[in-house]
């Protein structure tokens, strides 16, 4: 029987700590792509797209736009909804920026807001940014450096929570989440070029990838089970890069660090539910349906993607501790007591705080929250992850004013196809309403097909001079966009 406990302990320890050990080595040995002496791309080669609702206070968005403008991109495209178009125009005018263009769509949906801006982009690099981030002035050169590699398709940054004057437990949990995310993305990227997800908070892509007709059709017609999925935009973009042979990279460097905000109250848990649901949907798609990552990024599959199915921290830790308790039952009392105590401290606490050493050295006052790390980890495993698995069909935010006004368009049940003897109805389904409401930028409108089957229209910036690239402005741009000079 002791052998069974030993096998159980070794297996669980391998699954958990081998991944931790390798990721530690990778994280500590990682080096960002250095700045080139003669770069291919400059800040003037970048267009920044910021999807925003503007339903609440716009001060945070104003600071975001200002921090972006400091980096001197070619243009900033602010995309909102028709109801808030005038408010967005007033915001742009108050900043007195010549490089801001305001666009809008009828209904709030991030994917469609992003696609609204893409035909207006005339630079080789497009950066998507959330409306609550703050950029350092040094960001763009570091984000552009990896694009010296012609196979590089997408580049992300490291992220840090904006420090409050009087941080509370929710601020610490948010900071801890970003720390773990930076750690996993950096380690996996360094080992095999894979990563969990290029976060939409700030991410750069080659424009011609995004302006490809097949991409835009797939981006706006992704399906999950029997529904059309309009959430999880950053997960889709990351998987598109992987499935189409493009490289991805994380630039982890102090000069490339984006600061952001997360909820500092009980609604932070709702954010966690949304992230967990997104992880379930995207990781299952990666593992079971697309499967390209099994060939290109096998370490990332082991270290990140498969943990969605296999890693349940509370159950795993209990099994390890019980196995060790049984193995050490026949040891001397002194040895047994010390070894069990050390095992408990390692399994529950020490193995978890390795990732936070830099944070605690910067903010030693946060050591007060040290016990929260394992407790919240167990809570997440038992309740948040389990509930997210059961409610993968839900796409609500629940943590931001106005964000769920058009939630019904994030996950739309597709119509059943087949023979019917019933009288056709003239009522419009949500998906048809969305198709008719959105701005049309393509020469075709083929709704709800699994794959776009037409000629690809892209911009090849390597083949034609930038200033000679074709113009893709939409026919209604004069109505729904405005420059501020």
C-alpha cells in the first residue's frame, strides 16, 4: 500500500512541480528582443485602435489616450457606439489631438468595434489597446522590435496593476493575477514561442493579417457549440496566429510595461468568472478542435492549456499531503513531525509565492496578504473554475457599467438548418439583426458560414510602397468618423 501512496505522490509532484521548475528557469533566463540599430518600423508606422463604450466616467479613457499619444503613433482610432459618438468626439476635441479619429457602430461589441476600425488603418502595424491602460513613453520601440522577424505576427507586453494610494485586498488579488499571467506567458514564450493568450489590453499585429478577408469573416463568425461567439476576441486572435504559422512574442521589459486597472471591490470576482469561462472555451478549442498547438507549442500545452482540464489545486494538494502522511507514518516522531510540517508549508505556501518575490520586494507591506494567495487559489479551483465550466454559455461581464447592455450579441444561438413545413416568420433573429446593423466593409456578406471561401484581399507592405497602398475607407466613413485637427 505504501508503494501506491509513493506513486501517487511522485505523479502529482511531477505534474505540479516539474512545470514550476522549468518555468522558473525559463522566466529567469528570458531576455526580450533588443532594440535594433536600424529598425524597420517606427512609431509613425503604428495605428492604435481603442474600442470604448464611454458609458461612465471618461477621465480614465482620457488618460489612456494621452499616454498613447505621447508615444507618437501615426493615428489613434477611437471606436464607440452610435449613442456615445458625440461624447467621444467631445473627448477627442478636449485633448486637442490632431491624430484622433472617432468611429462608431450601432451596438456595443468589441470584435465588431475592432473590425470597424481596420479598413481605416493605413500603417503596417496595428495596436489594439483597452480604454483603461497607461503606456510608458518608451513602449513602441520595444513592441516593434520583434517585428524585425518577418514571421512575427503578434507581440504583447508585460502588464502591471496601477498601484492605488491605499490598496486593499482586491488590489492585491488583481496584482497577483497579472503577476502570474506575466510569469506564465514569459516562460512559455521563451521555451517554445507559445503563450496562453496575447492580452487585448495592449497588443500589436501586422495590419495585413487583420485586413485579410478570411480573417475578418472568421473573426466575426466564430462559433462555440451551437452559437456564434462574439466574445473572447484576444483568444481568437492568438489562436489565429498559431494556426496560420505566425510567431507570437511577449516583450517583458520595464520600458514595455503597461499599467492597467482591475476592479477593486467584490466585482473583481465577476471578472474572474469571465476570465475563467473564456479560458475554458479557448483552451478546449485549442486542445480538442484546432490542435495546432500540440505540434508547434508542446510545452505550452503541458504547462498551460491542459491544466484547464487536469489542475484542480485543492484536490491535488490534499492528495499529496495525505500520500506524504501515509508514507511518513513509520518514521520516528521527531523526523515525522518536521518533515510533515515542511511538506505542508511547501505544498500550501512556498511553492506559490515564488512568482511574487519581486512584488513583495517592491511592496513589503503586501506581505500582510500572504495567506490570501493559497486561500484564493483554493477558492478559485473549487468554485470559480467549476462554476465557469458549468456556465461556459455565459458571456456577461457583470463588473462594468454598460458592458452588458448588448450581451445577447456576444453568444448568439444559430438557426437550425433543415426541412420545415411551418410558415416562415418575418421576425428577425438576434444574429440577423446584428448582421444588418453592422457596418459592411467587405464586398460580400456570407453570414454564419464555417469558412470564408473567396479571394483574399490583403495589403502586402513588403511588396508595395506604404504610400501606394490601396485605400480601404468604408462608404459611410464621412457620417461615422471625424478627424480633429
